[in-house]
C-alpha cells in the first residue's frame, strides 16, 4: 500500500519557525517534514536540519492542528507517526507510547516541564507552533534519556507584522470554545514584539454528568536590545476543571461474564472532580559574539498543581448483585521544576572544512509532593444501577498520607557535527549528568542517592545521491524511575542502548519525501509492578527488555491541489518476565491523512480526512493477589472528516466529524475497568483573521 501511494506523490511540505498568524488554514504542513528545517533543539541540541539528523523526528504544526480541530497536545499526538495514546481513567488526558515504551516527560522549547506526561498532554495546543516528536533516546537533551522518545512543544513566537484571529466553535455535547491570537510590534522600528493567546472552553461528555472547563492565557514578548543581543520572555497559565468524571465501564463480572452497559455509563458519585493548574515561565537571552559564535542563556520554571477526589473500582462487580468494591481518596499534588542553562554554539575550521559544535552547562531541580486523605469507609457501588451512586453522601476525609520526592542535577554537554566530506557528516556528543535524588513519606525522606552517568551520542549521515541519504545513530539510555521496591529502596537507574539506522528519499525538487527507519532498544533495570507485594505502588526491576521494529513515512502531493501523508510502524517487544510491558501497547500502528483544495468555481473550499488505525493489543485486569491477566483488545480504525470554506479573505467556516462511522472500540482496559472510545462527534467553527 505504501509503495502504491508513493508512486502517486509528487511534492513535499516544509515547516517554518515563523508562521504568520494570518496564514490560511489550508496552508497546512504534514506530519513528517524532511526539508531543511534548522533549529537548535532537535535530538542533539545542534543547529541541524531535520533531514540531516540521524534520528526520527516528526512534526505536527499549528495549521494541521487547526484543520483537524486538535485542541490539546494529547489530541495532536494521536496523529503523530508511530505514536500510540491511551486515555487515562478520567478520559480527558492520555498516556503516550513510542517504540513500546511510555514517554514520561515533555519538553517546552527543549526545557523539561514539571507535569507528569498525562498532565502535559492536557496542555492546550493553541500555545504552540509545532508539536515535535523525537523518537528514540534523547539523553543529550535532558537529565535522562527515555528509550521511547521525547515530545518537544515549540511555543508560538511574536511576529513584527500585526495579525491575529478570533475563532468560535460549537460542537457535540454542548461544546463551546472561543480562541483568540494576536501578534505585532510594540515599537515603530519593530525591535520589540509581542503575542498573546487566550482560550475559553466548556464541554460535557458522551458519559453522563461529566463536564470540563478550560481557561488558557499565553503571552510572549521579544526585544532586539542591540544588534547582537536579543531577549524573549514566555509565560502561560492553564486551568482545567473536570466535574463528575466517569472511570468507564466494569470490564466484566467477577465470573468473567461480559458486562453490557451503555457507553454513557457513569456510576461515580456526584462529588468526584479533578482540577489541574499548569503555570510556566521562560526567559531566553541570546548574544552573538561574532559571525560564527553565539551564546544563549535560558531559564525555565514550571509549576503544576492538581487537586481532586479520585474514585475507582477496587474489584469486578458481583455477577448476582452487581455490586463492586470502591476505592477513593482526596489528593493534592504539587510539582515544580526549574532549569537554567548556558549554551555556546559556533563553527570552526578543521582540515579545511567547517564544523559545528555546542557546549552546554545546566542546573536543574524537580520536586513533587502529594498529600492524600481517606474516608472512614468505602461504599459498595451497584454497576447495574449507576444512578444509585448519586445518593452516596460526600464523606469526611482524614488520616493524611504525604509522599514526596526531590531531584537535583547538573549537566555538562558537548556535541559536534563534523563535516568530513560534502556528503558525510559525523555527529558526536556526550552529556555528563550528576543527579541527586531522594524520596519518602511525610517529613521522613530517604538519604540523598547520587547517580552520575555520561550519555553518549554517535551518529552519521551520508548523502548517497542528491535525492537519497542514509543515517545511523547510537544513543545511551539512562532513566531514574523514582519508585520504590518492597524493601523501601529507590530502584536503580534504568540503563540501555538505542540503535537506529534509516534512509531518506526526497525528489530533487523536494516534492516527495520517504523516510524509513529501523531501530533496536535494549534495557536493563526496567521497573514493573511487583506482583509479590500486597500494594499497588511497589515495583521491581527486570532485565532483558528489548524493542525492535521499523517505521515508514511518506508525504507529498498527488497533484497541485491534493496532498497526502501515510505512516506505518511495526515493533516487536519482549521483556523476559510476566509480559505486561509487551502486551499493553499495539505492535502495529498506521496513520493516513489527506486534503484537497479546490479551484475554479469552488475556489476556497478544502476537504480532507484522516484514518488512524491501531493494531491488536491487550488490557490488564488485576487479580485479587495483584497478579494480572491480559484480555485481548481488537484492532480498530477511527476516521475523521473536515471541510473548510473561505467566505472572504478574512472570514472562513469549517466543520469537522470525528469517528465519522461511529466505530465502537475499547480505548483502554486497566485494573477493573474498560474506557470506551469516544463515539462520533461534530464541531463547527467560524474564524475571522486580521
């Protein structure tokens, strides 16, 4: 299928860091962009084009996000190549997987966010120019090198020209969303520029009684202080409120007989809720020393606070009575992260050829404290009569349990792009990390545990012809689990190796892009739930975890008006133990999108759609002894459609249909519950640009 489509494609799409707010919605950029797109974040921190980076990188830009009405980072990641997303129990955020493993931390402009991955997936997409996914280990960028990859969120920048838009949206389940974005110069000479984004959203759910509300404010200001010195400040605040959320349906009765309930089923009490506030500030100073060398200083602080009453099933319902045990608590969690770094980047001549190098020094800290309180008793819930839970009174919560963790780190990094020939580049990097960690309960913290490690990055790119290039890379994996074993000790760091080889093809006119990657990941000391311990938060380490597979991406034009992109990934995951790691993620994922822009009498009309296919995978259901069984979950396909029309140069209207054929599927099966996939839903928007 990929080959037949490749024959049809004849043009590629390029990404730009400077996208005008007033750009047409139709001018979208596809999932994979292999053009000369330079940025100092990437996989190594060097100013490399994506096509010159020996690692897989995919982009979803703001225009694609707008076209398909992707309001959050999590929704955008559902469209990203080789990425699998699982909804959380509440359904509004998600867990993200690549190459078989969870992506545990997100970056904002290359700086680590304080939020856990599922909290970061909540971030509103309106604040970002691009959602960048670097697959494979990225230990050159941060304190740890995750084997899966890293989500890097590129914030919107201020533009000199005055422009903006206002967008209003109505949708299924009472959705109401208003979004505004304006940018322009604050001085006559354009040396000081600013940009502001604001969002308000309120929507119910296909599940009874559920409501979410969101408020977002984002602002940035940049100034050219001198010919050589520039400064930028970025600030954002996002508030999310979730009321009366549902944990989904019971997976089955306790005798294994299937539970048949309406997907709108919500048997949670009316007083459950979850509020999440995410604040971020970043300062960026850049100074040009001369034509070849520059220095950059950056500071980022991120604060995430969540507060809620979390309710879940603690058993499967009895087949005769329909009652199941419940578990709930009140949780107040605060996460904070800070990072300051200095980067020196420049060019030098060696053997009559120009090379690039960057030196970095960083100091970072991360802390999390959670206070849980509990009710005096836990009521049984009747799954056969969801409305009966409404009569359960809100209990008094007491007996606080406090857990906290802290991490401080220093990083020293060097990376070089050595151009030994016109067609050959060697990339070398080393990132030394000195990390102190401690965790505990209440006021009692463990002693500081020190872990130091040097992550290596070795890569090469070779241009076989003007159209074909090949690459290979090796990256170390080093990750601190920050979880405890049954003896109360922190687990040792997870270590391993990430290897990747690939080939890229781009037509000489840059009109067709094909990218093929093969990867192999090996890990030791990988944390999994310890089923021999009578508690849910006890872990143990296992060795012999291996993931290997391949990814194929093709993007381009079928003709001057018709664009398409297709991606397919296939992996094999083994773990030499209970098998939970290898079961809960699909081994095959495929994604396709296309759009057609009409001309002539239908000029201004664009129609398009996407197909996201997820292969077979397994859920996990807890047994009374904390062991697990793994029910098989069928493959499923979700199709979305879009049509937009430019009424005038400034006014456009758009309609989206998600899950157009109302496919029923299980979004996630975990512990005792099944989270149904989101059914068919609609939205309509009107957009005014100026």
